[in-house]
C-alpha cells in the first residue's frame, strides 16, 4: 500500500535504528533521534524494532492512505486528526482507505514517530533505511507529492485496540528536568569556573541546532591550559567544546571524528530526553558516573524489552 | 576519568557505548600504523556486540552494545569490553597486512580546478610547476577517513607545501577537490563546506553509497596523485 505526502511538515524523514558498520569510512549512524519512541511506535503498529518509521519534527505532515491499515504515533505530543476526529497517540489506530491524517503542530517535545503496520519500505543504504540529512545518505527530507510504500501488516488491521500506553516512563520533554552527563576525556582540562558552570548553570539550545548537534548557549567555558589535539573519534552525546566556549552536544548525524576537546558525554538513557527539547529551551546538566549510567541503561533496556513483549502479546490476543 | 591500560594502549570510555583506544599522540605515522594494526586485529577478533570500529590518527573507537556485555558478577559493561580488548592486545598486534599497491588519483591542478593553487605557490615561494611536481612526487598513506563519508586524510605531504587553513572556510567546495590543510592533504568526496586550500580536482568518484566497497579509499591505503589536463579530466568525468 502507499501513503501519499500531501504536505511534508517541517522536517519529516524516514528513520530506523541507525546505520552501522561503515563509520570507518566516515559514514555516521543517523537514525531516530528518540530511539525509545521509535521502538514503541513500531511495537504498537505490530512491527519489529528494526522497521522504518517516519520521524516528524515540530510541524507534522498531512498524509493520505490508499488502503486500510494500522498506524501508531509515539513521542512528542502532536494534535493529530483524521477528518476532524482526534487521533490518539501511544496506541494502535486503524485507518480506513482514503483517510487523510493531519498531524498538526507539537504541543510539547520536538519529535514523534509515525509507524505503519508492515513498516515503511525503503531500499537500504549501507544496511539502513535511515535518512542522513546532513550527509545526504539514504532517503531525502519528505516533500509534497512523495509516495511512501508500506509493507504487509503482520497484525489484524481491522480494529483499534481499546488500550494505550502510559508514556510517562518513556517520554519526557520537560526542560525543568536535568540531563545526566558523564565527565568527558578533557573535562579536567577546563578551568575551575568552567567545571563548576557546566553542572551548575543553565544552557539554552541554540537556533542552529539540528540532527547533527545541539548548540548550547550559556556561560562561555574555557580550558585552564590549552590542549594539543588532533581529530579523534566521537559518539552521539559527546559534548564538544569549540574555541568560542559554547559547547555542542552531538546528536545522531554527528561526524565520526573531530578535533575539539570532549568535555562531557550525555548519558545514553537521557539522549531521547535531550532529543525532545526545542531550540530556545533550556538544559541543565547533572553529573553521573559511567557505572551508574550503564546500569540505568541496562535497566531501561530490560524494562523496554518486557513492555514490547507485552504489547506484542496483547496485539496478537 | 577511569582508564585501563594494556601494553602500549590506553583504554578510556567514550560514553556509555564506546571505548577509545589510544596508541600515541599527534599526527604521527608510527602511531597511525599501530591504529591500523589494531583495527585489523579487532576486526579479526570479532568481539560480540561491536557495531563500529573507527580509526583516527592515533586513536581508535570501538562502539559496542552494552546489553551484550553484562556478566553474572554485575560488573558494568565497559569494564568487560575493556578486559576483552586487553586480552586481545596481550599479544601485540601484527602490522595490518597491507596491499602495497598504490592507488593513483588523477588530478587536474590549478585554474578553475584549484582556485588556491596560486596562493599556495606564493605561500611556499615555489613555481606552480614545482608545487605540482612536489604534490605528485610523494606517496601518501590514508591516515583516516572522516569529516564526511569517504573524505581521506592523507599523511606524507611535502613540508614545503604545508599551509595553515583558510581564515574563513568556503561554504561550498566542489566535489573531487584536492586540498591542503596544514600538514595534510585530502580530497572532498562531495560538495561540502571546507577550509582547506583547493589546489586541483579529481574526476574520480570517491564515495558511492551503492558501491562495494562504497569508498574508493580505505584507512591504511597508499595513494599517489597524477597530474592530468582539462581534456583528460573531461574524458574521465564521463567514463
């Protein structure tokens, strides 16, 4: 079946869990900014975790379905509707042939995922359906008139279940909550005032922020002593410090290597929360150590696996 | 910052799901050769849950899935991965088996193909012909690929051709541009922003996501530039 893009929204791209194996050739991972919301949308639509879904940013698209199917929306809170009827998020929703889904504007958070039963079918590029907007790999940013193809549904497509997920443990766009940060390799090279400021002061997410990185505006951070460094590998969540003193939190389309000091590393469990913040919103960092953040990550993965199993059981019941 | 050492390699975490292995410092061909040897060794070792190995100048990242590296003792994943890496490097890595073949990259130098060639010649106090002769005389080693898919950073530039990067980067550098930034030379595989001095352009396609392999050059490869004229550039562009 096909989905026609009537209006593309602000930045709508197909994403999966990212591209791996070609980073040594300079190819980044890309993939969903909020990997938890992606997985839950896919689970609710009856898909496996690796299915491609539509990442929607701040202003959603208008889509026409040429056959009946099941969809699920998870992530940032959007006002979605079909023919004036609200489309609830965090649950499977049956749509009829010819239905026009209007996703509207995000009320809170920045990104949501639209999964469709059977997944969006995309010719994989280097093993992934993800769109790397910055490196121009994979698909492109959706435009009006595009036609997306969806696979065959694996669950019943004729009924909307009467239950939905409680998003609270899985989604948090509240900018008042701190983002946990591990000290980076070059944290100790910051001067004393900057070491304090990093964990005590507030930063604003700059307007130039995107899927490559979030530019953080706040107190200028400075090194106590200059560092002689050459390009070294980077990771999603790395907090880089360019000479201007305003750090950049690297997101999923970050380059594979870079030569700025790495003063911190956002905890993996908090990457989806950071991804849901908008330009102009604030960020405060709270220190966590690596053992604690890995333990929390493992706990979250276990809980998420259990939830996804439970969703699967209920959908097939 | 926690660090763990094995002989001649310092292992440090790079967040929750990567380790950084350090084999030296700076732009050093010896350290870089050790990075490539380690890349080969780790690739062959096939550690579970390793999703990417990323060689840089003197360091190498190992990106892993923490959930694959839990153990019954409750030790956190990064320590388990670091321990496995230490075991692998207990035997110093053999140099990576290298294809000694030299990959030739045709370049049309100067003019519209290399807008900064004159500036480089002036900076180096050399004739244009001498700059080209020196750039084509050297054999280079691909130290790493980064910045953009397929962008090779090459070691081996004649010191007479070193030149600090442009004060203001260009927003658009044409695909195939051969450029000099500091002590290095490299090739822009696609139209990109860039701050290096453009001295020529190759008609070769350096990166094609549908190709196998997708990148014409790989870390550790040897490269030589061959001067071509505009007519040959056109022929090769349409080849």
